[in-house]
C-alpha cells in the first residue's frame, strides 16, 4: 500500500537524521532555525512533520504549542481527511519536512491555509530539488533516505502559497554538499558562508518564511456626484374621486 510505503520512508528519514554522520547537517539546520525563531511572533503554534527539531521551536512565550507527527500527516493525506483543528486557529505553523512526505503537497497546503489565521506566519523546511542534492538523488536508490523523500523546487513552494495570497518574507538555503562527515565539522561554517554568498538558492535544505497577506475591509462612505431632485406630480395626473 502507498501509505505503508510513505510511512516507511518517513521512519527511515527520522533514523537518517539521528545518525552520527549527519551531525553537520543538523548543526546547519539548527543554526538557521535559531535565526528564524526571532521572526516567529504569535500565540498559537502548530508544528508538523519531523520530530527531530521540535524542541528548537518550543517556548514559554507561546500560549499553545501542538505538534503532529509525520505518520499522522501521511494518514490524513491518504484519506483526504481534514486536520483536527478549527478554521483560522493558528498564527504560527511550522512544516519540518512535512511537504517532503506527501505525494500531493498542494492539497495539504490548502488545508494549512484553512487553519492559518489572517496574519499567520508559515515556516517551511524541506529538501531543495534544484541543488546538488536533487542531482545526486537521481543517481541514488530512492528506497533509502534521504533520497526517498519528495524533493521540491523552492519556486514551486512559493508559487503554491502565492496563489493562496501569501508573501515570502525570508527565503534561504544551506547544506550545499549532499554528504557529511566528521572531517567537515571544522569547515562547516566556512562552507555555509561561501554557499550563501556564491550559491544562495542552491543549498540542499531550503528555509522559507511566508506571511499570510490579507486586505482589511474598511467601510467606505458612498458619495453621489449627481443631485437628485424630487418633483411633485402635476395636478392633471392626479386621480380624482367623484
């Protein structure tokens, strides 16, 4: 079954992130998340996807913090069921590789838009298809992580949200090289700086912050240019009673 296959890929992705060799990648993501946290102002937070980085977003400044595991996201998507949240119930929504788990991400994005408040901020982390990672994925066995995930171009993500009236506030990438090792730990900061300077859009991991753009409805007073004059009926047209 498709749902079992996607769930297996998700489990493998969780295990892959917890391996020792992916430490430089986790370090780079953690660094980017720390920068974005300052822009996530709100009260009700919803975290969806990979649980590996959930604690990086938790804070006592939020009134509520709910999380949905990647397995549940796959389940809801497979049966086309709504997420168990009311309309416009969250003003901060974090998608940590959530779109990478789905075969039809746009349908899920519409569901995210349903539960997002009018001034919501959406923070997305995922695998960038237009990168060395995306090229390497074509040469690897897609049964293994992270190549089994669904990579998406950043341009597609932005276009999907643009249709739903979202503005892109911040857009960046990291992790240029599609591999990691302990020997790279001492050079990870230098590589990140060079990647952002020379190849800002071609890192293997993308980070995108979007804001829901709403047009306030301001009552307008009607102004009539023409003056209307009411004339009395002429006496000849009035009905007479005998």
